[in-house]
C-alpha cells in the first residue's frame, strides 16, 4: 500500500518496514492519541497500523518514577525559592538572641543622649520594654504577612509574590543596618516589623510553590526543604552572633542587615525558574504555558499525565463557587481539613520548641552550665535540629506524614516529663545538669522528625487549587499568632512556675498526639483529588 493511498485514520501512518521497533512504534502512536475527556486514559483507535502491536496508554508510559521526578532543574527551582524565603524566617527568629546585651546597651545610650541623663539613670524596665517590643514585633509582622498570603498568591502568583516580597527585605536591611549610625532604636523596631511581614508571606508562598512544582512522590521531601533551610538559618544566626564573629559592638548592625544577601540570591535565580504550572493553568487559564513550565521542571516533554490531572482539577474548580473564608468555615468538606491544618500549626508552636530555642541558653544556665558551655550547648542543639531535619526529609516519603507526627509529638511528651523532673532536681544532684542537656537534645530530635517540617507543607496537600491560597493564609496566620503568644507568655510563666513550666507543654503534647492519631489522614503518595474525595466521604458520615 502506498503512503498516499492510505486512509487517514487520524492517528498517523507507520510503514511495516519502519526502523522503529514495535514497542517504540506503539509509544509513538500513543503519543498522537487525543485524550478522552471523560477519563485520563487514551481513546485508542481500532485500526492503527499494519503491525499487530499492543498500544500503551499514557498511564503506562508516563507514570512518574523517582528516577524521572528529581532532576537538576527541579532542584534549582527548589533552591531558588527556599534559600531566599525560609532563610529570612529562620535567621530573623534567632539572630536577636546573641547580641541582646549589645542592643540593650545601644538603647540605653540612645535614651540617655535624648534626655541628657546619665546612662546609669536610664531605667532597666524601660530598656527591657523597648527590647521586648523589637523582638515581638517580628511575630506581629508575621501575622500580617500570613493574612496576606491568599491575596498575594492569587494576584501575583506564587513566584511573583516571592519576588515582590523582597522589597520588605531591602527596606528592613537598610533600617536595621543604619540604626546605630542614625542613633535610632525605632529603626530596629520598624525593620523587624517589615522583615516579619516578609517572613509571614514567605511561610505561605514558598511551601505552596514547592508543593505545586514537585511530583506527587517527592512532594513531602521537597516540602521539608523549607524547614531544613529554616533550621540551618537559625544555626547560622547563632554562629554569626558569637562575640568572636559578628556579635560585637561594631558589627551587630551588619549582623541584622545580612538578610539582604539571600534576597539578592532569590532575585537573581528565581526569575530563571517558571511560575507554578498549576497557577498558570487555573489562575491564568494558559494551558500551553502551563505545559511548558511543567516540561521545564520535569526535564522532559512527557508530562501529559500530570497535565491531564491539572485539567481535571481545573474543570472541577469551574463547577464550584470561589472559595472564601466564610465558605471555608461552613462547608464541611473544607472545614474539616482547615481544622486539621490550624490545629497542626498550633501544635507546632505550642509543642514547646520555641520556648526551648528562644530560652535555650537560660535553660542550660539553670542546668548549672557556665556561660561559655551554655552557648556551646545551644549551638549543639541547633546542629542536631539541622541533622534531624535532613533525616525527616528522607523518612517523610517512606514512613508517611502521620507516622512521623505521632512519633514526634509522643516522643516530646515523654521527654518533656523527664526534662521537667531534671530542672526541678538540678539543685540536688550535679549529674542532673548533664541529663538536662540530653533531654533538650532529644526534645529537638523529636520535634525535627515530624512536627517541625510537616505542618508547613501539609496544609498545601489538604486542599485543591481553589482553596489552597485561602487555607494557607489562615493556617500561616494561626502559626504566627501562636508563635507570638508563646514568646510573650513563656518568660512570665517561667518566673512564676520555675522548672514546672514545661508541665503545660506536657499536657498540650498529649492532646496533640491524640488529635493526630484520631483526625489527621495520611497524604503520602495521594493526589489532590484523592485527598479531597477522602474529606468528602468524611463529611457525609
């Protein structure tokens, strides 16, 4: 049969003596099929070629594997998004601990210069109040930034929002870096507020972007990188804050202004990466651009399976009204996952980790360690936090989210009981001080295993594309609000209760463990549609 005489079967003609092997010919034919919109499998023609071959569907050809999912471009996009966002969150959480006395002296000197009073006459209470304002205003900014996540994500996109967010970093770095030169502690407060807004936005936008650019089988591992960089940046802030590095009277303003460097890195690298393919398709309606972005991220043009899933999700979104905060509250299929996301965010902060991190040095001093040894023990704790987050990154796709959350919260529950007993008995037995160090390190290990990293990306897994920005905004705001109250309330409670203060966290950890066991579903290797269907079934019960 001549090529020109062959009937047009709409599939394409392959000669019998074509050099392609039958299996490759079959795949080539399958590539030319038009997807049946009612299903994600191809609709195969009854007669395709003279060769009698078994045609393979896209389901068979393009099923992603661990070998095809992870590639250099995806890793570059993850690094570009995380290093410039999570770093700000973690670094500015820990950077003010080491130079506290230096900044308090600056505040005292500034007040004395303004009032023409001797430095010794400036009330310590006034200085402490100003210092506490500078520290806590970071969380207030985080709450505001968190509440804006949904608006920014929908208006500018995930990538666009992350890039624009660096404006806050630029202004904040300038304010804090020149605060000493200008003789203004108000510039420190204003700078901390702005970098708080930046960090609050980052906490919602970055995990959302990471979740939407990663394959299903790598979603947890990629999402964990946000917490990994956060822990690394906290450790960096502790190291740079040492008196032998940048924790000096001359260099502490630069210690606060160094936040400009990761912002520059993001501005240079992230524009090279594509916007989230899901946002391009559902937010902009640009299917071809979404496919190009997905092909760039996967390093292959064989992305039809994922495109079919995204199209199906987009079609479903058109059938439901726009998701508002009120809809999240009254619709049970949205209210149930929102409740889970909010409780897990609260659990992360009220687990006691911030109390341990913020006041780690004082805890070690209470355990009868010298100032130098207490500082070294704090660095050791930060190092353990980083290493165990790396372990979590590996385990999250093997053990699952729920399992790691249960191990983490249950482990902290028992460890905090031992830490409380140790802090109470430290005055009676000298060896107990070393046991307290071990208990604090175990506490950090249990936190890093699951409760530290999973909440950030779990919220993005529980919701479809239309509800995800609003849900992330609510969850991130909840996290920063809980962070604020822990930082505000722990010190007075510690003064009033002493070592027994951690009993509060024991009770909370027990409640959180029970909640995870009863209510939190396993989302490992599940698509968004599978997770949404699970909540629909629960809401009907």
